[in-house]
């Protein structure tokens, strides 16, 4: 049994209330046992069994404590980088121009197909360790840089290794199948053949082997049309996979409307979503995922998160970590950008990177808020409140990360005194 005491402000981010309601407690404590939260509330109300001998006590130092952060949109496993495209964009090349010249997604596909599974596992473990230091304890991870049967399955097996066995990491890793990321070169003149591969072979196999919990599709000019995406998502639904979409990133292509039609968990990007798409998503309960690092790197318009909030939609915040258009896994920076560029209030940005992100990833029953019965995932932030944290951007304000009830990151010099015997 463990108790985290001396919390200046506990933002539980539990469900209920408006988009800025964090259900915060001052002078709070959080207690957990066997990796699961048993109590969260005023320290004076701490049950007797969490006092005295046999209870490990930790000191938050009067700081802000939040749920472990949830990054609900990453492309975690990939080979190579694309730094040259960064310079090309600075010099004026567009996303589509770079793709037409053989760059973009297909450039990473070439590098990823050449990468061995062990190499990819070690890269992912390194990324996750650095994300852990930022307070991130749950990561959604997409395939999509294989675009053939062998490599797509290899990427999903990488994620399985990160969840199970000797390569397992403390984070919750949520795998998503993104075979519909782009049409690979070998199917350039046979789009229908690639769609058949996805719908008739890969989606059934991924579902049967339980390699992913969701299926994603990139709906955009140069990627997949609404009709093509609908076929992919219908196959996913038939085989019991949640539906997610990359939607309306570069143009208003009807992705938001399709997400609502298909009962998707989320639609992500949405910089060009139509008013009708926003309304449809809100009515259908689809989470709108803001990816401000991507719009920053592409020097494009940000998603207007306030439009979604005003229509009653839940808004999540994620990094879109990938080697081309969002080569950063810094979720707190994404949260700050969601405030400054996407018009999301700081409290809503925190809720977006915890509770709503967990719902987008399909793990809201286990993570995303500090409540009894949920996994003991916490981040101690060196700030008095969420506004101060996101206003004053630093390389890292997280001083302690607890994942599944275990301390998995502690800043240099940070002390978490313990008394009694730890169990």
C-alpha cells in the first residue's frame, strides 16, 4: 500500500461537468494498492488502513498532481527520419509536393521495411522512456509504415512485445492498425487490389490475432477517398475493431462526417472540418483530437478546438509523433500549443490529454483520471496549477511519474521520502 501526500492541487480529471471541470482537490492524497487507486480526496479523509505501519508514504512537495498523461495519437514504430523534408518545407515545398517526389509517408515506408523487429522494439523503448519522463503513461501506437502484409504485422508484433514478455514497458501501449495510411508503390495502378488486401486479408487477420484494438484510415486527397475509407472502416466494424480517422487535415474532404456515420471513437487533425462535420461529430459522440504539433511543423492553420467545444464535442490533445510532420513526442508542448493555437483553455487541454484522450484510445475504463478502481498512473508537476504549468513552458516540469503504482521516473535530486515498509 502506498500513499502520495502533501499534494498542493490534485486535478482528478474524472468524468462529469463541463470541458474545464477538473474536479480538483486542495490538500489531497492519493492511495493505491496492487497498482490500483483505492482513494483520492482530501488527506484528512484518508481511510485508516492507509495510515501507520506497513504503508509507504510519498511526498508530492505541495505540487500539482495530475493523471498520467495519455498520448492518443502516435506513429511510434518507424525506421529512419526525414530531416531533409523539414528543410524542404522551410524553403517552400508543400506536403503534397514532397510526397509526389517520393518523400513523405512512402519515404518512411522504405526505411521501415528494412528495419528488423528487434531494432524497432529498442527504438520504441527509448521513445517511451523519454515520454515517461514527461509524465506520459499511456500511448496509442499505430502501424502504417509497412503497407504490406509482412511489415504491417511486424509493426503490430513490436507493439505486442512492448506490452508482453521480457520487452514489456510499464506504459499502457494501445495498438492501432493503420494499413490505410497510403497506397504503396506496388499497388499504384491497382488501388482496388490494395483495398481488397486490407479488407479481405489484413483486417481479419489483425482482429483474429488480437494485434490491434482499432483500425485507422487517412481520409485525404492523395490518400483515401471517403468511399474507400468507408469500405475499410466497415470491414473493421465487422471484425470488432474500433474505428478512428485521420480527417480533414489538408482539405475539407468529408472525414468528420464519415467519422460520425461510422460511429468512430475519434477523428484526428480536423483543421479543415466543415461546420456540418463538427455538428455530426458532436451529435455522434466522436472525440475530436487536436494535433497542434503537426499543424505547427506544416505551417498550416491549427484546428479550431473552440468550435468543437461550443457544439458539445469532447476534444483530446495528442502529439501525432512521427518522423515527418510531427517529429516530437513532447505532449506537454502539444498541450501548450493547443491553448495558444487551437484556442483550448488550459483546463480543457489537461482534460484533453487525460480523460478525453483515454476515451479516444478506448481505454477510459482503466486510465485517464484519478479515481478508485483505475490504474495508479500519476504525474507530479512542478507547478501550482494547470494554467501555470502550460503557460510557463519548460523542457520538463514533471518531477515524478508513477505508472501502475510504481515510480518509473524521478527527476535528479527529487526526493520522495518513504516511511514504514513498502508492500
